[in-house]
């Protein structure tokens, strides 16, 4: 992953100010920019312009940035504006249609990532003699939880499953997850909780054996993470985390460092979705209503309002060690890696 030095951040802000004032064009020389980050700068400037409602100028920066080395994400941004008549907007409700997320789970790189996570979880967790109680935070369509439970049964880690507590902000997702779990485990007790974990953490029961936090805990800023990890500490014996490694939490709206991180984090991810063989309407729905929604949030909404706050891997480890009281890190591993984009898994247990 690339990072900006302090003097580079100053230069980027200066050049962006010139661009917004009309004194710098996408084809200007822009002396002083690192060659490997020219595409990232075009994304940064295009994002600033789009956020200000200057979609035509934003499109020019994205299209020119697509010609730079590693410029594919700029091409994706330009295509998004073209498909939406220049509008740069958030979907009314993310995950209103569960099919967008379900398609995401069928992308080959995501399948591979999940398989590595499942192997890691099965090897890291101890055996459970009593029937299992498991919490899935941000359960989505429930497919990962079904796979995890099957993997733990196959590995002999569990013998019986008693209860699954599902938390998700989408009622439609909760219904899909419940149906998938009951199809796989007809006798399973399902406890559905509609909303964010922030709304339910205090009311969770004690005695939860495993909490699954898969691509879910990044939806709250750092301060909220600390509060809810402390609330989980006395209720959960084991926490399994799978998250993106990105510097997307503390950088503020409009900062060069946020743009550089988002470009590296989301570019390869969106490219892999488009590369997956599927009907174009399905692929575009997944990108536009799911992944691009997060990108637009980063580029247009300030901290405290936006929906996503990924952290660097070292930051995740630190916050779990500091606030998941009584637990220690029992293992971690990389589950997906490409240039600038990495997902990892970790296990904290008592």
C-alpha cells in the first residue's frame, strides 16, 4: 500500500486547489507528483469536483486519469458517471436488494478469501463440548455463517449448534439469512435482531461462544468500535474478524490520504467484480448499489456521517488488544492480497 509523506499531502492540496479554481487541467504536467500516484491524484481531484457537483469536470479528470499507469479505477469512475447521467449520488438504501450482495459472494476472489478464512477459523478455534451459541454481526445473506458452521462440524470443533444470533441493518438480509440457516440446520434456534450492532450490543446475552465479525465492524468509527468491543468483552469467548486493511477511518473528507487509500482499496475489488462472468445488469447492480455506494460515501460525506471506517491491519490489532478485555490474539492471517488491497483474518479468544 502506498502512503503520502507530509510534503506530498501539502503538494496535493495545493494542486487540487488550482484544479478547483480552473488553473490546472487534467493534462497539466503536475510536477512533483510521484509517477506511481498520478492516477491516484486524478481520482482525488475528480472526487473533489464530483462532490462539489462539478460532474463534467470530474469526468474529465477521471477519463484522463484512466490513461495513467494503474488507472483502471478512474475508468470505472468515469463509466459510473456516464451510466448515471453525470449524477454522483448514494443509493437510497444499501442492500435494499439482497441479490447485489449475493452476487458479490460469488466473485472468485471473494470465494477464495472466504475459503482461506474458514480454514483459519477451524484451525484456530478450540473444540466446543457444549452446543454452540454464535453471534453474526452484519450477517448479510447468512452464507458465510452456514459455511463456517459446516466447516467447524467437519473439523470436529463443534458437535451441536444451539443458537445463532443474527444482527443486520437490512431486514431483507435477515430474512434471507434465516432461510439459509434453517435449510442447512432445521433445528437451529434463530435470534434475529434488526439494526446495527451499536443498537443491540448492550442487550446481547452472555455465554456467546463465537462472534463472527466479517466485513461488518468497519461500519463504525474508531471511538464507537472501542465502546462496543468493551461491551462484547464479557459476553463473547471468541471473536473472529475478517476485514479490509485500509487507512479509511481517521482521514477526513477531502484529504489526499483518504483518496489514496480508497483508490488502492476499492479499485482492485471493483475490477474483480466486473471481471466476474455474469449478466451486465447483475454486475453493475452489485457495483453501483453496494461497492460504489461506499466509495461515494468516502468522497462526499464527513466522518461521523459516512458509513465506512476501515482501518490499517496494525490499527485493528491494537484496538482489539486494548479494548477486548480478557482476550488475546490467538492468530491472524492474510486471506486476500493484491496490489494495494488486502483482507486479513484474526482470532481473539479468552
